[in-house]
C-alpha cells in the first residue's frame, strides 16, 4: 500500500484532541508522519520551511484555534503556498454544529470537507480514503 | 410625592399667550418659550424637552406643520396642539394622524392644561422606559446568540474528546490508565465551562446581596478551591490584606471577580520561570477597597489587552478558556460600581487593579 507516504498536519488548540487524532492516524496505518500544532503561526512557519520536503500533505484543522479560525488558516496557507496547497488536502475538523460554519466549508474551494469530532476510524476511512485514492 | 421635573417648550406667535402661560405654570414646570420656529428648534437641540406645546395659528407655519417638521428629528417630546374652536377640524385630523397627543382649546382651562401636561409626561416616561427596555433586550438577544454559538462548541468539545478517547481505547488495549487521565481532563474542562455559566447567571440575574466582606476568609476560600489546578503547589502566594474597618459589598460578585482573576493567574503561570508568584494586595477603608493582583506569568500578547473583557474573546494561547471568565469579571465590577484595569506584558506578567466602593 502506498498510503504511508502521506504526511498529516494536525492543528488544534486542544492537546487532548491532538493526541487522540494522532493516535487514530497511527493506528489506521495511513501514515507515520504526523505533525501536531496548537497555534497557527508555528503551522505556517513549519510549512514555509519544509514545503520542499513534504509531499501529499493532509491537513486536519480545528475550526477554533486561538488566534484565527480554521478557515482563515486554510486561506493563509493557500495564499502563502499556492502550489503546495494545490497538491495537499485540507479538512476542517470541528465539534461545532453551527450550520453557517458548514456552509462556509462547502463554499471555500481549497477545503475538501468538514469533518465532525470525534475523528474515528469510520470517518477517517470513509472521508480520507477516496481522497487518497485520487 | 415630589413632582417630576418636566421640561416644556411652548411656541406661540402671541407674546401675551406665552407670558400668561409662564405666569400660571412657572412654579410647577421648567418652561421654555419662543415665538420663532428656528429658535424652537434650537431649544429642542439644546435641552431635553419632554413636552412641546404649539399654537395652531402662527404666521410662518401652523402648529401642525411645525410638528410635522420636528417629529422625525425630535421624536421623543410629546406634542400638544393649542387651538381655537374654528380650527377644530385641523386638530382632529392631526390627532388621527398621530401628530399630536392632545389638543387644548383656547381660551384654556388651567386644570385641563395641567392634566394634559401630566398625562403627556406619563406618555413620555413610558416611551422612554420602553426604549431602555428594548436596548436591554437587544443586548440580551445578542448575548444569547453568542452564547448558543459558543455553547455549541464549548459544551460539545470536551464531550467529543471523551467520545474519541472511548473509541480509541476500544481499538487498543493496555493504555486504559492514560486514557482515563485524558477523560478526567476533559471532564474538568467541561465542568469549568458549566461553572462559569452558572457564575454568569448568578452575576447577571440575581439581585444584590450586600454583606460585610471578610477578605482574609474570602481569599482563603478561593485559594483553597483552586488547589486542584495543575501547577498550583509550585506557586508562591504573597497575600497582604489591610482591612481595618468594616467593608460592605456583594460577597457573591466579589468572589466571582477574585476567583476568576486568581484562577487565571494560576492557569497562565510561566512554566519556564524558576519561581512563579501571585501577589494579592488588598487595602480597605469603610468607603473603598483597592485590590491589586499581580503575577509573573506568561502575560498578554500585544493587542489582547483591549479585548480580554469581551464576551467569548479567547486569548492567543493553546490553553485559553471559553472566553467567558473575564467578561463576567467586568460585568460584576460594573455592577458593583467599581473599575478594573489591567497591565500586562510577556516578560513581567499581568497585574489587575480593581477599585470597589462600599455599598449600603
């Protein structure tokens, strides 16, 4: 299986959720390279410095991160690294049930989908695998 | 019963009418008079006029036309038209169109005018109260909106974490202790949010309960209730309370204020510093109380200082809370008629200065 080459970047202000999601991804054997961030700035810097080395990155971004929301971070990522984001996949992950957020997700073209927390094996496989297979 | 202070504006082209009116009522009401439309508008702009009386027959414009002219810009004063019998149709028409509240026919009966003025003032007062209620209601609606949005996230987030942990632990064996620890953290997080909502409710809905404040006991209770917090045992508390006389305020609101600020100081202590300190200095007379709480914690980032008291503002920090604590603090300080200031930077730490007057 070629899926191991994918790199996951998780951004979430909750340490607990980062830990859970990282472990899920490890158990799913989708990837061993999982990077976690609690803030947006370090995420942007990490991508800026490492984008040459990273390929096929899958972002799971929480809707509520401290200094900006997940959509804004997705937008910044795209703006700063257009070619890189073109080859990456961005998912917004949230426990929010607010409809407006979900509509927003549908309207922003670089965001693949909106995933509900908790991330579980079924969500991961059903939502991520079709994307990975492309 | 003391008479309310009623401000009247009376416009009439006949000076004699104005003078007669003033002579009769000047002891009861605060009266402005003029013969000119433009001067009338100046008076309306400068003073809080409750009731406007206008003569119908004036050379430049009729009373009804005058009311039409001012009713949009000055919608608050209640309008009374003074007219002779021959203008009765104009008066009826203007009442039906809602331009005037009453009309008084000339020559007027003094008691009738008095009743008309008092009734008009009642209308003015009622409308004003209604506007104030509406503003309060709008604020409550806005808060409720924000609350529902925030609750959908903040109440669900810890639950979804727990659900995730449970699902994860079903896939793995042997790690259950670590997962239980994570569940415990999530439960505390959720509980804290619920407690802060209860605080908010107590603060905004409940009446005042004024009582004598014993700051030694209050601070002791608060620090004791916080000792479960991570890192608490490593923090040095320096508490100086100088309370020589009896100080009265609302103990519930004071507890909300102090416990939120002190628990923030504990939560945001700087793990990189060798020694974490929280200084509490309280100095109290029977009239006023000054409370200064300083920590050498991680401090606020640029631009955060202006926003920390806003509802659901969350600092730029991975551990930031729900954004409700300091909002409640600010509301509580305002209710106690006090003031709160914050000084903070990322090297020294944060200082909150609170001044609270004594309440009876």
